[in-house]
């Protein structure tokens, strides 16, 4: 199938994009509901961390394999499995009676969301000609930003006003009717495209990689509240062993041409820099908004909708900077991630300083400017990052490199939550306002330093000349593919 032969492609892409929006919104919507979940189910600090970290870790674990599953068995088929599984996991979450069941349902949500998202991105390549893809990717970028805006606000409104009943349960129940509509529409309107070139799944590599990360994250999350038993240190010591085994296994698979992550990518300094930024950024932002929501709701007694509205200046800043960052990519190159990292670090530090100085009298209006600054920094850092990081990567490795960067981001989110949780809950005491403020002040150093390290990692990215050359090469590749598709068009016509 060529792009011009599928007449309902815009409708198909709208369905896929909406599913992606629902997934991304589910990452952020849970933060403002956590205090209510904690009160209702008696969730432990470890379970609170798993509600966020378990989702992103499961998402990361299946991400690259999901792309290969779509190539092999059909992208519509894997997408439908993902959306149906995500919907059923949402039912389980909305009816959970214990913290453990809710955590398990969140892990399932993350797993099935990880099946969905690669099919959305792959369909952009299949359904649209090269010159048509830029606006589609731009729309997906806006959807990502809007999910970040709407998630906390919608979650806060649902929990506070309780229009569907069930209070915090409604943030999961709302996925059910939407998921059913997407599944039915996807069955009839999304084509079941496959790849001509199919790569082995490498399930052993997945087990080693996820196992290595889990051996680190699990004891960090569970060990603190259990008094750091001996097994927690044994598990952490085994983590680098499992990851080393993964590297050796991938080295062998790379020689065979079927690796999950081609190790030659890590000989590219720009790719290493991009991976580091993705890891550090996601770990910082995921952990920061979790501990911020806990402080303002549990410590200050903010309603969930007020806590959600606190993130609006951040998200609005991110949306406003999108066009500017894209236009400046070939003019400023790696200076943009540098500037963005500094802005995010400074904005986060400024936010914490305002919260500390305001103490119990804090109002969400007090942090509008610093949160807006951090939001501007997010877009300035992330919008150009993929193009810059991949500018010196061989075009044949660009797909694997892009998937690996996304995987590093999700793993970073899980590790960030685990590390920040150790600091925050270790200082939270009996959850009084002064104790939680102290805990927030201590734990916030993780995202502040994380964003600053993102800025430093930008020096590993390719220079401006490589970025401009990459842009020219991409344009030439697009022209070649355009010519190939044009030549195929008469043959495709009846």
C-alpha cells in the first residue's frame, strides 16, 4: 500500500492520535489523585511510587518489541490488542480495592500502552508521503503538550467535583468508554499494514534489560520502608550484572543484525548525549510533579483541581515555545538543549524557593512565573533534541536509535521516581506540613540537578554544521522517496 492509495488515512491517524493522547494523559492524570488513593486504599509510600514508576517501566519494557510486533503481525492488530488491554486494565484500576491490585493494573496499563504508541508513529511513515509528515509530527507534538496540560486539570476536576461518582476511580473509568470507541473505530478504519523486512523479537534481550532495571528500581522503592534488608543490596548489586549480560547478548545480536539496540550507536557521541538527556529529563519531570502534588494536597490541603491547575503555567509555557524552538533548530543547534536545561533547572529551583519562602501561606499563583519558565525550557530542550541527536547517526540506524531514545526516557522516569521517593518519603515523617515541606526541599534536588545535567550533556551533541547537514540530507532522502512513490503511483492505480 502506498500513501495515496489509502483514502481514509486522516481519519485513521485521528483515531491513532487520540489513543496516544489518552495514553500520555494517563501518565500525568494519576498524580493529583494519589492523595485520595492513599486515603481510600491506605496505599503505602512504595505503592504510591509504583503507581507512577510501574506504569513507565512497563511501557519502556515493551516499547521496542512492540514496534517489531507491529512490523511482523500487522500494526492495526497490535494496536487493537493494546487499546483493548489498556481498557480492561482501566476497568481493573477503577474497581481496585487494595493498593496492590491498583499497582498491578497500572503496570498492565503501561504494558498495553507500550504496545499502542509505536504503531501510531509507524503509521505516520506508512500513511503519509515524506513531505506530508512534518505537519503530522507537529500535530502529535501538540497532542503531547496538550495531554500534559489536560491530564492534571481533568484529573483534578474529576476527583474534586466527582461527576462520575467514585472520586479517584473516575480517572480510570473515563478510559473505558473512550477505549471502546477507539477499538471499534480502529478495527474498521485503521489499515493492518506490515513491514516487508521483519526483525527477530529478541525476547531474551527484553528480559535481561527489564530485569536489570527492575533489580535496581525494586529495592529502591521497597527497601526504605522495610529498613533496607540485605536482599535489597543484593538485588542492587545484581543489577549491573544483568545489564552487563544484556550488553554482551546485544553485542552478539548486533553481529547477527537482529539486536534490540545496535551497540554501535553508543560509539556515536551525539546519540549518547541524546540518550543521557532523555533519561535525565524524564526522571526529573516525572518525579518532580509527583512530589509537588503530594506536598500541596497532603501538606497544604489543596483540592485536587487546584493542584492540577498549578501545572497550567508550565504546560502553557511548553506550548508557546513549540514553534520558536522548531524554527531555531538549524540556527542554534545544541545551544537549544543547553538553554532549555538551564531554564528548567532554574525554573524548578525558583519554584521550590517560592514554596519554601511562602511556607503554609503558599498559593498556586505564587509560582506562575517560575513554572512558566520551566515549561518554556522543556520545549526549547526537547523539540530539537531528536533531530540534533540523530544528525550523525547512520540513516539505516535512525529507527532503532529513535526507539532507543524513547526507551531511555521511560526507564529514566522509573529510576527518577525511585530515587526521589527514597529522599522524599525518608524525610516525610508523619506527613505534617513542615515535615513535607522539608521532604520536598530535599527531594527536589533530584530534578534540579537532573535538568542541570541535561544542560551539560548537550555538549556531547553534534555541532551546528552536522545539524544543518542532517537537515539537507533528510530533504534529499524525502525527495528520493517522493520520486519512488510517484513512480509507483501508476502501477498502484487500477
